[in-house]
């Protein structure tokens, strides 16, 4: 099943407990524009798409469903911390496959 951009955006936004207003302020658009993106009535410009990717620490490919893998920014973490993040991610994947 292919996830559309609007559904993916809403999922990322709600997972961060962010309102449409808050996201709009962070990416430089009105709340109503975020609502249009989530409903699929409009799509962001390239510049806004990049800002959205930065807000959610992901890639534009992930947002556009070009790449199936979401990325987690581990910049600044030690190798030990990165190993912990990987272990947790793998455990969650196994849990969700059941």
C-alpha cells in the first residue's frame, strides 16, 4: 500500500505532538496551507518540502514515498549511542511485524 504525502505529513506531525499552526510557523506557511497539504489538495514547493524534511529530520525522498527507509539523524551521538538507537529500532520493527 502506497502512503500519500498528506498522510505521511500528518503522521509525522502528530507523532511530534505538533499542531498544523506550529508546523506552519516552522516552515513559513499558514495553518490552512498545512491543512491543504495533509488533505492532498495542494503540494509544497521544493523549498517548503526541504524545510519539512528538516523539521522532521528525514529526507524529501521519504516524504515523497520514493525511498521506503526513514532516516534518523544521529549526528552528535557516540558510536555506543548509535548502537542503542539501532537496537531499539530493530526491536520495534520485530514488534510491529507480529
